[in-house]
């Protein structure tokens, strides 16, 4: 074990990796009702104004605002109720929320501000033009881009598309990522462990991380520490998937055979091996037959954080997103000093909570990439740059959030 001779910075590793790739997401048409979470591959342009006509924003009576000038509770204006499509002088028509207002009307008096007297109403407040009215095109103008290509569709996007009469949309086809774990010591979940064995955690976690981002996955199972077996699994993944993520077998020890197996399968093979990151230094990146391969360490935390750094931007590009989907961020004060390694980009797990009207970040562990419980105790992480040697107690930091904050009632 002679170790890595040179570590590549995270930024340079990503730049080199993506320079070798030409990712062109494919398009597919899906019904709007099935489009939640998909990435839009077309511009949705409004072919009509929205609202399509002037309409009432409340339940009440459509009037001309001039007819209510000077109205008060003690001196109401009296208007005749009509039921035609056009209102004249001192006339009003009853309307409900969302309904079109009649021609010549330009305001709606709320029902509770009127008094019905036979076929007339008393209006006890003065109205201004277009008060309580949603004007034609106020939401979206005809010809305006309503939803941009590259948007991950949320419920509100589907609602806007539906309001415009869109029944189906073009989205980027979900990529399929093959997941492979390697190591003689690994055992399938549910099996009885023999001496020296550990349960395979990474395959499950990496699959879940991909699925969370809206990606389909292919399970390649576990490969023993055998170059031929690993190569066969890699070739199967290249045949059936758009990308591969492996865990284990990427250090410089005698049994770490994944980079060698990948180099056997095609060119250019492994292009980065050894990244200036902690945890996750043995991470490697490869491209074979135009398809990306991310080779992550076997330690669970290093694998998870390696996915954050390399898997998340790759998936974002394969989905057709305009930019990498990052975690929610917030500012917090460190509760105690954090020691980090100079020259490496350090990912420190923290537990963020609210106390005395400020956010505090308690370091969980800056070490121990195999301690998976640190990921469940943490609800976020902080990135310490390569040129910074630790963080001081009380320092304000930016936290990338995995989960909700502690000490906050989210039902309020």
C-alpha cells in the first residue's frame, strides 16, 4: 500500500469528469397527472390569457365603481339588481368567486357590505376601480412563458399547466443508474452473518439516494473481490443502464480491484482516482463507452457524502435540470470548535437546532467515515474548504440541511 501520490481537488475532479461526458437527456410525453417530480423538457407558453376574462375575486355584486362614490353605512348608494351580461348606470349583478363580471362593471362589492332590499341593494362602502376583481391576463399573459424547460414539476406547476388547458407535457426520460457493491465481507440483508462478514448497507442507501432524486435504478448485487466478476457486473451495468455507481474496492490496498476491473471494460476508463475530500479520499471517477461511473468507498458515510458531491450533480444533469439541486441552506452558530484537515474539503456532520431565537450547529463527528449513526444523528453538514484549518466555536457557518430543524414546531 503505497498510497495516493496526488489528490485531485473536488472542483477539478468534477470539471474533468463532466468534460468527458456528453449527457443528452431523452424526451418522453406523459399525461399531466403523471408528471409530478419530472423535469420539464419543453417551454410551456400560454396560448391564452389567464384569467381568460375579468372575474370576481369574492362573492358579492358586480358594479361600476363610480356608482358607489361617497357611499357609507349611514348614506348607502342604492343599486338595482339585474341579471344580464351588461350592467348600466346604478345597476348591479350578483356574482360568485371566480365568475366573470358583466360588461361595464369594474368592481365587486363584497356580499357582507351590502343589504338586500327587494330587487335592490344598499352599498355601504365606496369602491375603487377593479377592487375585488381579477383582471384578464393578471396571472399570465397570452404568449408569456408560464413554466420554463428544466423545471422539476411541483404541484403548483401542474396546477398552472392545467389552468392553461395543458393535458400532457414533454419531460426528460428518467435515467437508469446501476448500483454495485463489492467485497468478500459483504452479506445480503436478511442473511445470517458468518465470522468476518458485514451486511451490505451501501447498495440500499445509494439506491434510495437515487430514487429520492427521481431516478430509476438497477441492482447489480454484490461482487466478490475478483476482477473478472467485477468486470462482468460492470459490463452488464453498461449494457442495461445509463450510469453506474459502485461502492467498495477503490482504495490502494491489494484487494481493491474496482478501478482495474473498470479499465478492462473500455476507454477512457478511470480518469480520476483519489480526491482531496474527507471523508471519501479513495473516490474515483470513470467513463466507459460514454457512460459515467462513480466509484465510492465502502465506508457508509464516505459513500453517502461522496454521492452528495459527485452523484447529485451527475443525476441533476442526467435528469435535464438547469443546475444541480442543492440542499436547503441556513446560517448557524457552531457550538464548539471543529478540527479539520488542511488541504482537503471536509464535510462535517452537524445537528442544527433552534435556541434563544438563533440556530446552533453541534458537530456530530468530524471523523469516522464508517460510523453510519452519525448520519442519523445529524440533520445537516457543513463544508470546510481546503484552505481552512478548522472552525472556531461561535463562528457563523452555512449548513446544508438533510432534514428538519430541531426545537421548531412545524405545525405552527
